[in-house]
């Protein structure tokens, strides 16, 4: 709960910021009760924009609303805008999700977070029985049964399994291990081959040298698509020979690279790798490997019923190739059929143009993900639909704006005419104001003059300044008195209080006396100077 000092400050702030509301006392009472009941709510004033574009500075009660959902406590961020006509109009309650939340649309919650619960719907029917604290309690009750927000799903850091279907249907070829960069060994020194699980161990060095093993003459390798397989005279099927991993010194350093590693040759090649077509070994020098250290020959598919033969280990060549540790029977039969290879070290080296390597085969493109294509199609349809609706709305808005522009352009003459008429009225009003100002000034001057003269004596207002005027005043008073007496006698005759004879006698006497007094009044008026005479009421 808030302390008394903070409550007093909040109450003072509320009093200062609700001056524009119709029912300020009710707004202050309800907001103060809500803030006292819920310590997690705070007031503020901000600009609220309605759906029709109107903006108003309204009071907003915002903060966290505690709820209990499935025996666990949660806090829902809300914002309640108090309208100017409160309590005749219901407040506007919104759910304000944070950056880690999303609004859960439902029957009572809009996509924008606007709350439309039954309590707000029934507010206008009987607003006398509704207030802001009860609205907050109703929101708490609804949110406890069905929370209006939920946490955003976390994005996966790694690629999904559905986005790469080609990895399941066609595994990628193994990447060979690149040897460490080192200086090349001297000529004639053995070169250690990289360790691979498919190559047998190196035979011990205690083996005595034997007669050079004559290799068969192989025109083509069994791995090229345009080469023919090896013909063996023995009837039983034999597995194909492994690729020659070492060659004689006079043979050109050329071997076609396997198609599965053509895109990695530039990145894993050895620093001392020699070009395949621009250089040949000098006479008497021992050759290195026929393939770069970073490129491994790709084993051909095994023949049905025959297990594949592993390639022999890589050995350095000292003029003649060493004897394999365990030559297969196929090699023995081939040796008897192949003619002896001439010793190229004893003859002049003939430079022959090496055969150009076959073009590298490009791997087929990876098929696209069908789920991704379907998602792209749905997004495309959605964007096309939204674009059509937005285009139609923009077209309607453009037509409406053009109509308004035409109305504004046609209204220019009318506005100018009205301006001329108003200017004429303004000039007339200015003239009238000038005359009224002059009249007011004259009246003020007269009032000042009367104040300067002072009040006249009372006797001068009641009595005249001469005997003739006093006699005239008395005669006029007696004439009016006789007139009143004759009027009352007439009323008494009508009422039956006096008879007709008495009325006639009295009236005759009064009429004669009134005639004499009026004649004297006429005589006095004729003797008075012009402008000083007083006209009686009967004249």
C-alpha cells in the first residue's frame, strides 16, 4: 500500500489534472479508491486518439493487475483511459503487452488489446451502479479465468530440420583432412601420408628391398565416366583395381580430381602442390603423390557380390615403386600379362603433352524445401490480398480527397463573397460603436457635471419659488381631488349606496367648483412667461 504522504501527493495531482472532466468529484473518488485498492496501478495524463482521429488529453490508470491462474500469480499490464463524460460513458480498458508478450484474441479481448467484457457492455444501461474499482475487479475476474496475454515463442538458433530435406535424402561427401602446412621434405625422403581410417598401416621398415614390382599398363582409370573398365583374362569376376596413388618419375603429374571435391580443392590444397599441366619432374628426381594432399580419390561402387578392396598405403617412390604388402591375386595375374615397363631413367626423357583433365562435374542443385515453398506461396497470396485491399482503400480515399478538393475549389468564390459581406458588416459595426462611444462619453460628462453641482434642496423640489406658482400647484391639486371625488360618487351610485338625486346634486356642486378652478388655472398659465407654464392633465 502507498504511504500517506504519497497518497496526499497523488490526490493533489488528481485534483489538478481532472479540471476538464464533467463530474470531477466522482472521477476523483473512483480513481483514488482504485489506487488505494491496487498498489501496482499508477495515474498519468496522456493524449488518447480515438478511432475517428479525434485526440483528447485523458486521465489514464495504468500498471500491473495481479491475477491468479491455476494456483499461480501473474501480473497483467493494463491501461484504463477515463473519458471526459465519466461516469455516463464507460472507461476504455486496454491490455498493453510488453515486448515479450502477445495478445491472445478472444470473445472479450480485441486484437488491439481493447477489453469488451460484459461489465463494460452493460455500463451505459445503468451507469449509476458502475464505477472504476468494480471494473478493475471484473477485469481481474475475467483475466483469472482466461489470461489475455501469452509469452512469445523463442526463436530457434539452429536451422530447422524441415528446411534442409536434401541432407536426409542425399548425405554430403566426407571432407578430407587437410595436412598441416610444413616445408617439403628433401628429394628421396619418405613423405608421411595423412592418417585416414580407410588406409592400412605402413609396413615396417625392416622389409628388405625386392625386385621392382612391374605395374600393369593401365590406359584409363576406372573412375572416369568416359573410360572403359579393365579387361582381365581370368573368367571369374574380379574387383576393379584401386587408382594409382604413385607413379614413375617420367610420368606427368596428372590425375583427374573426383567430382565430389572439385569445390574444395582451392581451400584445402597443399602449399607445395605442383601444377598438373605446366611442370614435369626432371630426370632422376623422385615423384611425389599424383594427387594433391587435399584431394582423395573417390572409391568406385563395389561390384555385386565382391567386397571393395581398400587402396594401398601411400609410399614415397625411390626410382621404382615399392612392393605392396599384400598384393591381391588380380595383380599377380595382371603382372604376367603386362609387358615389362622400360626404365625411363636410362633413356632420354621425352616430353609428352599430358592429357587434359576431364571437365569437373557440377553437383546437382539442392531441391527446395516444399514447406518453405508452401509458406512462400501463402505469404505471396496474403500479400497480394492485402495489396488489393489497400489499393482499393487508397483508390476510395483518393476519390474522396479529389471530391473534397473540388468542393474546396468551388467554395473559394463563396468564401470571398462572405468575406466582403462580413467586412461591410464590420464597417457598420465600427460606425455604430463610434456613435455609442460618443453618446457614452456625453452621458459621462453630464453625470460628472451633475455631481459637480450637487443635490438640490428638498423644498425646491416640493414648493415653488413664487406665490403664483404655489397657487397654480394648489389649484391643480384641488382639480385632481374633485375629479377623484366625482369618480367615487359614480361608483357609490352604481353600488346602490346613494340615490340618484343626491348623486346629481353633489356632482353639480363639484362640477361648478371644478370649472372655476380650471378657469383660474388657465388665467395663471396665460400670465406666465413662455416655457414656464405647466400643462395640467385635463388640458
